[in-house]
């Protein structure tokens, strides 16, 4: 649920500011949790604020409106905040990231939309107040961090879910169940046919993860409709020819009417897809309305700017996006919503009714001839044709706006490139702009293609309506005289409209297929870039964008489908190859790095061409400050993806997110990284190798760190991916199947234990906890190795955890320096013992050519751990070690 930070204002109108003589000023904000279904809100400031309570009758509602208007007629809420209020934000570091105050003030003055949004929200407050059956006015008193009562905020809460969201919740769960059933059925078929699924990333559960209704799954439905239309056209044409030659067209027309049941099933499926698409857009609009409650935080951001909190900056971004979608949508957004509504009316109401009427006539009249059935369904068919015309018109308007916006962005990007010819980073800028311009070219090509299809839809709608009227006339002619010549003429009269309808239906199917292909290609360009980020690193990515790497191509291989436990691999494989200068997500990543540099170093330069790229695409100084400010409050592993997600819409891109981040690449990508690191590590180790696995893991970790360019966050993602894979394949270790390659899974678990132990002891630098990722839990049942390195370090880990976290507190909270010193001593001695053991093994091998005799390290580790006994109380370490080393 979103959070809102409200400045603490006393009912007297005075801001809580600590006495300078009694302590320093502190942050006077408090975060409150707001439900997702919130409506809009306002906050009362000043001593003249009066309590507002919801009324039940219409008259009392009007009195509340008058009271509300009287209060809002007083000075504006933010103007009543004392001018020295910024001083109360003592713990907030005023940071504008080098953006000048004059530039920010100019951007704020130029942003006229915000005042419009504010006015609309206040008008919405008044309307909501008149609908007590749907909205409830709830008072909340905001307190400071000392518990002192401050400002009073009145929030309009929606009573329950909207009908659309409630329906989506029910239908969504049912669709998930259907998808799960389909997955189970497919698994049964695969088991009995010996086939394996070679696509998809789900390999541990049959539960439905993706939506049942997707654009890719709609393609077969569309082509089915096209085939049926073509079949009907052929049969009707045959009826006309038969009537001319033999006077026997009734039988052929009856055969054509047999297509009706197939068409009924297809129309229902098409209607389900149409209604679902419209429902999704309505749900998105309801979510946008719920974010209008962030108006107060957005106002505080605009007032304080550099002194605003990250939460207020993010609220400003969310509010502006939501208010724009609700009160000032673009032509593309508006036309998309209208087209979806028309499609739902056509495919979800008119066409199913026409199909039902035709099917009823078909069954009730025992295979009645096609013209008679067409006459029965005529009113609904004509209505569907008219709606088709309106839908096509909205689709055309939508794509016209898309083309205009893409063309404008393309021209702006090229202008920035032309002006920056002498810039020191021109080569990098050229690569970034090239990737983004190609994205605009894709959007323009798509718009041009879709405009043609939209016009075909308009023509089809008109033909269907006109053709239906012609069919009614044909029925009247047949009813008047049933000679063979009359029936043949009627059959020929039907060919034209049916031909146009079949051609239009085929065009729509092709269009939707092209949409699905474009969506799939975009998804894999993002996935390919996401996987490449781990092996490329920032510098190598920049070199490839500059064209200095020698080979701008990047190839990423990942496996897919079912996990084959007997072979230790996945059933399918997909290779993605792309040029980074043609992948829009590479350019977006580079821009995200530039903005992150601004967050870290705060050196904004208006002449920097990368900042000009953002400006020409709609990211003005005010929005840039909000993105930087909001990103500064994000965890380290979320920051880049957050910045990219805020920039992507300004370039006409769709950045698919999984929560706060992009989804991790497939586990096979990380396993390939590990195999490469192991190969390089083994090349550096002596042959034969008599050391411990712990020392080998050190070498593997070193090579893995080289693969990731020393990026701690990439190593953290690797660890998380391995942990998820082990959790998904844990059940394989319990199977009594000697063919399953359990040793590989156990070795992977040992390496994970090594990583977790190293993180606990801070052996490899800053831990993920300090990176802001939170503690990573130990696996529930990590395999225990009986060799020295795994058992010994496991005991060290257990002992340290028990000693330094007796109350569940972080290790660094209890005598951190002393403990770290002892830990370093322990590990140093362990390494020394490791070296002596390796040397001893080599001497024994040279002398006897026999295997290394088993060595019991219990006493040495026990002596080392006993040195730590006086730090904090803990369990009986020797007893724990005895338990670990029992055979």
C-alpha cells in the first residue's frame, strides 16, 4: 500500500519546531499507510479548520458541501504553511542535484497542468461528498514522531471494491484455475507421449502463473473466425453457381448454415477476450483514481523541492501520472479506452446475440437455409457493423497520435545529436540515440500498419451492415417465389457482403498476429538486455554503444521448459542475439546510469546532451528532480530499475517489472556463469589438487566476481537465483531414482552455504544487508558436507550466529569491531591450516602415492572458537562441533 508523509501541523496553525536550546531540529513527518482503494483527500491547516463529518441525508450533504467550500475559500493549504517550515525538516538533506533554483522555479511556473489537476480533485471531492452510498469521509489526525497531534486529514474512502474490480477478482481466480487445469492436462499428455515442454520458465509448479487471456492466445481465435468466414463465403458462392447450373442451391445453403454452431463458439471466445481487455483498462483507471489521494504530498514536493522527502517526490510522480490519465488523457489513451469499450460492446454483446439468434433459428428450423437464419440475426448483425465502424475510427485516431508523438520524439533526439557533435561523449550519445530512434521507427511503422487495418475495419463494418440489409431483401424475394432462379440470384447477392466480411476478418486476424509478434520481440529484447547486464557491466556496455568494443553484437543463451533432473539441464534452449545500438533497452539502461550518477554526485549540467535527451522527451527539470529525489530513497538493488521505469514511458517503451525490479534472468543464465567461473578456477588450481573445497570455492568466487565485474548487486542476484532454484528442485533429492543427478544439486547447495557463510562473516566485503537488500534467509535444509571445509565453516557460522544474535539482533549491533577481529583471526588461521593440509597431502602423495589420510580438524577449530568465548554468552561450541563431526 502506498505511504504518505504529512508535515506535522498543530491545530493552532503552528508547526512543531523543537526548541533550539533543547536539541536539534528533526524531521516532523510521519508515514501513514493508505489503502489501495482510496479516493481523494484534503488536509486542513490553520486555526479556523472545522471538523467535517459525513451526513446521510441529501440536505445534510449539501450543508457539508457548503462547509467544505467555506473552508477551501480560506487561504490555500500550502500557503498557510509557515515560510520557515523547511527548517522543521532537520533530518532531510536539502538536495537539488545541481539543478539551479531558477531552473526549478521556471519549470514549476511552466507546469500549468498541476493547478488544473488540483482543481479537478477538489471538484471530485465535492462530487464524492454527494455520494455517501459509495464514498465515506474519514478523519485522520496526523501526529509527529513524538506522538503530538498535528494536521487533520479528511480522506474519501471508497466503500468496498468497485463492481469491475470485484468481478475481476472473482473471474481472475477462475481463469487461474482454468490455466492450472490446462497445465496439468498438458503435463499428462506429455508424460504419455514422451514429449517435454521446451518453452516457458515455470518448471516447479503447475499453477497458472501467466494470464489465461493473452494476445498470443487470442491469435488462434482470430484465425478461427477468419476460416469460418472463408468457409461460409465458399459455400454461399457454391450455392449461387448450383442455382444457375442445376437449380439445386438449397442443399448447399443448408450446408453453409452448418457453420453457424462453429461461429457461435468462436464469437463467445472473442467476446471473452474483448470484455477482459475492457475490464483491464477500467481497472487501471480505478487505480489511477485511487492515487489522487497523493495530492497533498505532491503539493509539498512542489513547495519544498530540494528539501522534499523521497516519499513526497515519488508521490508527486505518481499523482501527476494518475491525474493525467484521469483528467487529461492523451488522444492515444482516450482513443484506446473508447476502442476497447466499442470492442466489448461488439464482441461481448452484439455479436454473441447475433450468433445466439442464428443458432436458435438453425436448430429450431432443422437446418434452415442460410438466408432465413441471416434474417433472424439481422438486427444484431447491423448493430455489430455500426459499432465496428466506430471502433475502427478510434483505432485510427489512436495510431495517428502514436505516430505524431513518435515522430516528434525522433526529431528531438536527432536535433540533440546534431547539436552535440563536439561533445567528449559524442560516440556514446550516438549509440544511445541510435537505439532510441530505432524504437521510434518501430512505433511509426506499427502506427502506419495499424492505420491501414483500422480503415479496413471501418469498411468491413459498413459492408456488414449493408450486406445484412441485402440479405433481408433476399429472404423476402425467396419467400415471394421459391424458384431455382430466385434462390440462385439470392445466393449470388450474398457473395459480395460475405466476401468483404471474410476479408476484413482475415485482416483483423493478421493484425492481431502482428501485434503478438511485436510484443514477443519487445519482451525478448528486454530479456536479452537484462541477461546481458550481468556479463557486460557498465563500462563494457558503454564501449559497445560507442562502437569501440570491436563487436557490438551480444549473444545470450538461456534454457527453457521443463527441468530434466536426469540430465541436469532444461529441455529447451533459446539464443538471443542483438546489436546494443539497435536495442532500445540498452539505450534506456545507459540513460538510467546517467541519472544515477546525478543522484550520487549531484552535478547537473544543462548542456549535458544526455540531460537534453531527457528534456526533449518530456522529462523537465521538475520531473528530473522528483526522479532523482525518489531514487535516492530506494535500495541499491532497486535504484536503477526504478529510474528506468520512470523514463521508459517518455520514449514510448514498455518496461516489464516484477514488483520493484525487472524479473531476474532464467536460472540457466546464472548456472552458465557459475560453470564458466568453475572452469577458469580449475585452470588456475594445481593438478592434482589436494586442497579443500573451501579454498576452491574462494577461487570460484574470485572468477565469478570477474564475470560480474565486481558488482556486489549482481553477485547478490546470483545468490538469490541459486536459492530459488534449490527450493524448486528440493523435492528431487527425496526421490529414489538413481538416474537423477543429485550430486550437482548438492554441490550447488554447498556453494550457496559457502556464499552465505562468507556474507555472514563479511569475508567478501559489504554484505547485502548493508547494500539495502535485506537479510537473505538460510535454506531450510541445506545439505551438510562431512569434509573439513563445509563442516568446519558451518560450525563457525552456527556458533557465531548463536553468540552474536542472542536476541535476533544484527551481528554488527553487538561489539561489531571485536567480533570482526576475532572472525578475521579465525578465518586467517583456517586458511593457514588449509595450506598446511594441502602441503601435507602433497608430501604424503609423493612418498606413498596413496590418498591423503583423513584429518580431524576438530581441535584446531575448537581452540580458535574458544578465544571468542568471553565476547558474548553463547551455546556450548565444543558440543556443537562434536555433533557436526560425528560420522
